[in-house]
């Protein structure tokens, strides 16, 4: 346990860019060789996605941008949790106690989610679609209506849906529990970013960031310097901290500020603790760096649920090296490896507790 040293000295040019740049986005666009940076924005998976490709080959950049756009749009359609989609079809079949036909990508996503759910002690649990729905988050704009009744929550908890209830046989999935309702909101963005980055790599892209609303995978570098990433301040404007991405890394943050409603002065956010059926408490954001975006995404969701009391155990069981958690008082908890890379961007810097998982 130790305090993180204060940032000292005047911020340099790149640092000013970080602070002034897009919140929670990869910081790009400052510095020379600006014409080698190709940028594009789109709306996909419920968020604004920034694509940055650093290359001398304009044609390659355009092909890469089109590829990422296509991959993310496909993923949004395939795994949409409430608009009619292949996923809502699968959920209907499960509810009817029938086998559902699943495409190869969805089978892979299910298998990956089973491993991650199990490693997180089911704090990452993408089968709680019903709970997320009764909380009103299966809409684009949740109206400020009351939270669900305790009876309703208790009944859904008693059904105990889990990824382990699902069984894949050939191109079919069956569930031993009809109450499983898949909602991949906690992992699909990461999984789709992995698909997109793998594809543009095959096209020949070496330096890029695919940033889906602050959740991103960065490969290579921004010319002669690393990509610099800002991590959004969960309780204030701008970024709480920044770090440099190394080679090929995904940096994902789950925050209670992303989707929420207020009822009678109390805030209810979109990440549900599968143990209580209520929005998780204790942490306001959780950030994970990992080599693959799907794991970073699922782990960040699991860790915000785990909160300050359980984050170390979950980080350990999920095999995570880089974790940062901010609690409701603003205290920052980090693994030692994360602490070495984080540069705080708020004054005064927060209280920091560094602990080995
Ligand atoms: P993220 O921003 O990655 O943490 O994902 C949040 C989204 O994941 C929510 O909007 C829900 O769709 C879904 N979700 C909520 N709670 C959980 C949970 N405990 N496990 C898995 N997915 C969840
Ligand atoms: Mg997530």
C-alpha cells in the first residue's frame, strides 16, 4: 500500500493534448506527421466510435476504416439485446425450452463468456438479461420511472441463470435453465473490437486505435511516440489519469456514469450485481488493460461489481495484471503493475491504494 506521487512540473505539449483531448479517447492529433493520421467516427454498439489509423498508405487507411465500420455494425446487429436480432431469437428459443441455432461467432462468444463468467465467480454474468430489462435498460432512452419491486428482483434472483446452464452441441445451443436471457452488453464491444483489429491487421495495418467510447484496443504506435490514452474521471469532467499503450493492448473501463436514471434523488446505474439484483455499489469505475479486448471488457464489468472489497480476488482469479478501481469516495485502488503506468491528471491527485491481487 502506498501513495502515488504527485505529478510535478509543467505539462509538456503531449500532456496538454491529453488533458484537452477527447475524454476517454485515445489522444491523437497532436504532433508532427499529422497527415499520416487517418481518423473516422461512427455510431455503433450504442456509442461513438473513433477509428485512428497511422499509415503512409491512404488506400490502406480507407480500407481499414471500412472494415472496422462493417465489423462493428455487424456485431451490433448480431448481438443487440432488445431490438429484434439473432440474439433475441436465441433468447426466445431458450425461454421456450428449445435448442437455438447459433452462428460460429456467437458460439465462440458464448464459450469465451463461459470461461470469463466462471473466472469472475459469475460477477460477470451475461445471462441476467431479464434483470437488466426489469431495471429498464433494454431501451435506448430509459425514462425516469421507479426501480423494479423487490418481489420482482427476488423472483429473478431465484431463477439463478448462469453461463454454465448453456451447452453447445454442433451449431446448436441449449439451456438447462429457461430463465437464461443473454445480454452481451458487458463483453460484445470488446469482442467486436478484437474482430475488427484482427481484420485490419490482416489487411496490413500496423498502427491503429479502435476506440468505442473510451473502450479501446491500440496497436503499434502514433509515429515515433506511443499512443496516449486518457481514462475518464468518473466523478468530474475530463480525465482522471493517462497512460501509454504498449504494442498491442486493450484498455476498457466500466463506469456507473455511462447509463443511469435518477429516481427520488437516487442514482441507479446499468451494471447489475448478480448477487443482489441491484446496481452494483462501492466502485464508480474499473479499468483493465489486457492483451485482448473481450477479456478487458468482461473483466472491467466484473470488477466494478466486485468493488473495493472483492476486486483483488476477482483480479487474481481472472489472471489480471493491470487493474485500476475508483471507489465512491474517489480513492483509487491499483495493482502494482498499473500503478507504474498511470499518470494522474487531476489536482490534487487522489488517495491511492496499491495492492497485489
Ligand atoms: P460495461 O460497460 O462493459 O460494464 O457493460 C455494461 C452492460 O453490461 C450493461 O449495460 C448490461 O447490458 C450488461 N451488464 C450489466 N450487469 C452485468 C453483469 N453483472 N454481468 C454482465 N453483463 C452485465
Ligand atoms: Mg464490460
